[in-house]
């Protein structure tokens, strides 16, 4: 039977098309630094980021039916989804910092080690929760305004307005940081140059 959809008559091989638990485990292991940084930028809190990563990992290996080519993208999306849950919580409840030794053993890292004294990351982490989430999801992760609005439970218009405002704000802070670095370098050169005369 000939038709315009050659895949229509084909049998699928079932689970082999989907990523296995082991593939998710490998992605979390090989991409851990990037996933940690994403969690930290979203939560601005190392304990919240740790909970977010643990939740994302558990969700990926227990409930996800994801095509093999989408494993990393899905892992990053689960980090975002868990960060929203951990920071904002159900029905707008704020994050409650609890320590579970079993969970802490799975993921350990320092926010200072990953983010460092970078003006860009500091300016992002200093943003209020909603603005920070919009910036990271839309600008850094390249999600559409509509997808971000859906994830955050807000209107696309509200997300778009915040995205535009925060992008300008973070850009100005980054420019101030670069200007400050240039001024320090110029001062250092003039001090060295003045001392040799």
C-alpha cells in the first residue's frame, strides 16, 4: 500500500526507541557540571539546587519515556521543572530547606566552585525569583515565551515583558562589570608605567 506516510505501515520496535535508565544516568554523570550550573542559576541556593538535581534525576530514571536523541534536553527540562517546584513550590509555597543525608550523598557541590565571581552569574542570581526563572529559561535555555509561560503558570505577555526588562538589566550589569575590569586594568598599567619612570 503506497501512501504519503511511509512510516505509517511500519512496526515500531517498542522500548528500544526510548532512552534507558542507564542512558539518563550516563548523561547526568557526563553533563553534571552543566546541570549543576543550570540548577544553581535557577535556584540561587546550593541546597535548593541539590534537591532540584536529585528530583530531576529520579524523575528521569523512573518516569520518562524519552527518545534517545532527547536525553540531555529532557534532563535539562526536568532540572527546570524541579527548580520551579523546589523554589516556588506547589501553590506558591516557598522553598523549605530540609537536609536528607541519603539525598545529599547523591549530589554534592559548592555554588562558589561552579559560578565563581562572574558579574553575569552574580547578576542573574541576585534577580527576584520570577525574573530569574524567566531569564534563565528564555534567554539562557532558549525556550519560547509560550513554553516558559506554560512552565511558570503565567501569561505569555507577562513573561515577555519580564524577559525584555531583565535582559536589559542583566546586560547593563554585565557592561558595568566589564567597565570596572577595564578601569582596574588601566589603573594597574598606569601604576606600573608610573613606577618605571
